[in-house]
C-alpha cells in the first residue's frame, strides 16, 4: 500500500492528525481527531468505505431519541445528530482553541501555551465539574490567565468576560512596571 500523507484531511467527522505507524500486515495506521473531541487510530479512512468517526456517529444513528439533547443511550446525551447542546459546544470550542492548530483561536490559546487539564479532555468530567451552561453565558478563565482547569474556569456573561479582559490588561501593565 502506498503511503500518502493525509495529515489535515477531513473524512466525515475525522481529521487526520498524523501517521501512526503500520500494522503487522503493513497497513498504514492514521491518528485522527473526531469532531466529538475523541481521538482514534484507524487503518481504513475514506469517504466511500472507511472510518467516518470514532464510533460516535454509529452510536447516534442507532440510538433511541429520548432526552431533549439526545438519545438515551448516548453517554452524555448532549448531541442529537449534528445538533449539540450549548454546554457541548463550549466544550468543543475549548478543545479546538487549545489543541487544533487550524482553529481560529489557536494562536491565542494553544500556541500561547494555554492547556486543558487531563480531567477535562473528557466531556463527562467537564460537565460534572462545571454543570450545564447557563443561558447567556460562555466559558471564561479567571483574568483570562492560566489553563482550563477546575478553580480557574467559570460560566461568564459577555460583560463579565469584557471586565475580565480589561482587568487582565491592567494587571499585565502593572506587572511590567514591577
């Protein structure tokens, strides 16, 4: 099998991150990031007959619809097809900003060193620690500093985030004079 560099290519919900070596049978393995935030390694990747997700697509398609935000047998119940809850959208945006070099916010977050604690790389833990996203609020770090981790992140209104940003700039200016 010819080895072609697929890094950055998108197949269904999967974005190829890198080559992950070969199987015993010498098939190329690919490390992929799924839209749901999980990573997976696959040997078959194509729009026609290969992997299209980490498995979340199959679960969503076969699930019985129950709760407002999704099927009963989906682990966290925050997706229904391609529709996602506000809490799950905030989780995915956080993951994208910090881990996906193609995300528009990556320069300011991931490239600048902002990280996500290991616990919050799983949606269930993120949801347990922060709870549902209240209407009119989004994810905010205290003083726009530090990592995404318990004790440094809260749900904030736009006004609170603007004040946080303003206070962070004032604090940075003060620190530069010390």
